[in-house]
């Protein structure tokens, strides 16, 4: 498997309102990622779910149906061997009801939160035949495919690390909204090594865990920008 065996698909867009941006409205994309693993096709995130009237009025989504998004990469639902949701908000798990018995990876705490209500669109979670594989932390789910807890946006957020023969790729989900935010945390984690003295910013401990895989690329659920390590 090579880095180029990880492919982005576009799952739609929505309008983040001024109440959430602190400025004007902002269009945000929703991306999923396909991993062509030797043990089968893996997908991170399934798109924007059909919300209630209030949610749709708030975010004004333009959805790309999961089957259509997959078709742009030359695959279909039946080809998926494994799915992971970075978390279970409605813009990341919207296609889950289409998955039938395909295993879905989620942190157990995240699934419990989603099932408790007032968190997501309930009907997107437990669909007929749903097959959640509850995780309790970091797990190597397939050879070279790691699930790493990355709490922050929500407590149960998780990211994927894909080890390839030409380097690793971090599928960061919404651990960070933007590549720039990730860069800021990387520099915070490296501040002392770079020779800076206190006071210094802090980064979540899991940033160093992800950096331990020496990623060649880091990609995000809501940002098309790709982080790559600087030369040297």
C-alpha cells in the first residue's frame, strides 16, 4: 500500500452560521477518505445525514449521497469492508444507514453518547443490521491501520493512521478544523525541541502520538488543505 492508495471523496457542503464562526457565514466542505488496504476497502466517514427541519435550516446542507461519492472513486457500497466514523455528529455518519452489516468502528464512549440522545440525528445511528465495533482506545484494526483517540472536538473523537511503504497518512477527521490549526499544535508540541523557552503553548498529548508515526500527509474532514512536514 502506498500513500496514493488513500483517496479523498467529497460528501457535500454546508453553511456554518455566524453564531458558530464568530464572524460571517462560512461554507464548509465535508470529506471522507478511502483506504485501499490489502485486507479490503476502508472508509472514514459517510457524509451529511438527513436532518430535521431545524438542523437543515441552521446549516443549509447540500448533500452528496454516499453511493454517488463512492462512484467518483470507482467503487460502490458493496466494496466496503470496514467503515470508521471520526465521531457521530450528523455530518460524519449520515450514510451509516446505507451500510447494512458492514462493520463500523467507533469509540465505545462516543457511541454511548450518541445513543443517549440530544447529540446527533438518532435515526442515523442504529439502523437495521447495524454492526458497530466498539473500541476502547488505541487499536490496530488491520495491519498498519491504527485507530487513535483524538479527543477535543468531542470526547469520543478518533483518527486513523495508515502506514504505507512510502510513509504514513493521518486521517485526522475533525481533530482540527483546518490544516493551519494542526500546524499550530505540531509547533506547540515541538516548541522546546525548537529551542523556545517558557511560556509556551500546549498541544493535546495525542498530537505527539500521531507525530510518532512520522506522517508524510495529514488530511482533514472539513479542509481540503493537506499538511506535509516541512523540509528538514
